[in-house]
C-alpha cells in the first residue's frame, strides 16, 4: 500500500482587521499596526464634556496643528504596549546592574566633595523638571489625537517618571540613603536664584492648553537643550574631573534620549511637511519658547559648565530643527 | 540562470525582513505558504541591514536572521551590513 502525504494550504478569509486592510491593503499586519491604528473613538460620542463643551471628547481641534490624517504620524520605533515594555525592561535591567555595581564597589567614595556638591546642586533638582515633563507628556497623551501619537506621549511620560526615580537614587547613593541630598536639592529648586528661571519655564509649560504646543515647548525645545547640557556636556565635565563613574548612573538617560529622538524627529518632520500652515505655526511656537528656554537654562549652564555651554546646546537644538525642515 | 531562495517563518519579526527583501529586490517573488514565507529571485537576493532597520524601527543584527530562517539556496556572502545569496554563472 502506498501512502501519499499531501499538504493543503488553507487561505485565511482575511489577513487582518478591516480598518488596517483599508489603510495598508489585504496583507498580514504587524502587531504595532494592530495595536495602534484607529483605536481612539472618533465618532458617535454621546455627550460633550461639560468642562469643554465646545469640543467632542476626542477632538482634532484641541491643537492649532492640522493633519489630514493624524495616523500618518507613526512611531518609527513601532512601540505598542508590549514592545515598549520589552525594550524598557531590557534598558532597566542594564541600568539596575550599573547601579548595583556602583553601590557594591562604593564608587561614590571616589567622588570629591566638590563633585558631590555639584551633583546635588545641579543634577538632583532635575527630578522636579522630570516631573513637569511627565505631566506635560501625559497631558499631550490625554488631549492629543490619534493613538499612534498619544500612545507615544504616554510612554514618554512614563519614561520621565522613571528618570526622576533614577535621579533620586543618585541622590540616595550620595547621601547614604538618608534622603538629605534630596531635601537639599529641593531647597535649591525652590529658593536658589539659579533655578528659578527653569522653574518658571516648567510652570509656564504646565498652563499651555494646546497640547502640541506643550510638546514643542517641552520635548523639542527644552529637552534637546537639557539633554545636551546634562547627558553630554556635564558627562564630559565629570569625565575630566575624576568622576567618570557617575556616567554609569546616567547611561539610561543617554540611551533613552537617542531612542526618543528618533520618534520626535520623525513626528516633527511629518507635521512640518504636511502643510505650510503647520510649519509656520511650529516656527512661531519654537521662536517663542526657544528664547525663554535658553534664558531659563543659562544661569544653570553658566555656573555648572561655563559661559559657552548653553551656546553649544543651542547649536545642537538648531541643527535638529533644521533637519526637520524648519527655519529654511 | 537558476533561482536563489530564502524561506522564513511567518512571524511578526520575519515580516519586516520580507518587507526589506521586497524593497531591495524588486524582481523577487514572495510566496506565502502555511506558517512560512518563501522569497525567491533569479540570480541573487540582497538583504541589507539598513533596510531592515528602517522597517523594523530598531537596531538589527544580520545574525538575528537565523532566528527566523528555515532554509535557503545559493552561495552565501554574509557581512555585518548585508546577507547576499547568489549563484555563480
């Protein structure tokens, strides 16, 4: 008896959800697409919110930016909840092992009192800045439009909370888990004239109602200046002052900055390329916030790194804006 | 001339690789079989790291291909930046 083995291919009736089929054609969709596109309700709302009766619950008119399709602003990193958590878990694992190595070997012993005082005065108050960044990003997530946009803001908000926690841990390492350095840093943040500009900038961004303007003021203008000052220039200063080990504790932020820059660059580029009105609007916002941010950070940067530091960061910011097609 | 081919598992990761193969080899034919995807092309096939990274949205190591690879035919030239299958004439 002969046995014949046959395979028969069963073609699935459909490859993916109908909304994705309309967007991308009838082919297998990625997890990112399935978990991101058209998730936010866009029609048939029952009531308008009583706190903002001029808008629907989800409304494109909450920002001056106009997009024909908000879902054209996708995230090049393709983060949906699952992939975001996986990537961050990996980053956190590395960061944790850096922190435990630093603590196990007691590397803070090698930091001079000058360096320690500098970290308490200039680095630790950043955790309050990160708290503002968390609020601003979650705000953009809450009032923004299009899940591909809002979910990325949500992840960014959570990142900032994590960074605030890492900064606090740097303080606890410096003061032997007593928390005194954090109290000291808070006092600098509240009362030291050097920080009042940054504090005022933070409070200023918290009361802006256009969510895209908040993102421009926070994520694009302020963060690019801040990250260059701290995670590249201060890092180099520490390296030159026998405190290079601190770099282990801020490595998470450097990796994170590289990661979010890909998303923010692509977001800005797409919005600017959409229309001349968008471009003009964003240039207006940047012109307004850029000057404020530079003035706010200048006293901190001058005292921390010297007079030319903020200029260097400004060049980094401007190069980034140029690449996105702005101010050309 | 004969065809080179590469067969990958039909997984989320492999779909980005297939998309990159399609982009870099306009002449390639893609055959979706049960649980696997076969890409074949006359003469040669290029898989470039840069194209996969563009599609997948993160850094990608060419050796990660092995996690999805089922089978292939052709002479292989593998580098940090590409995976090249070809037949000598």
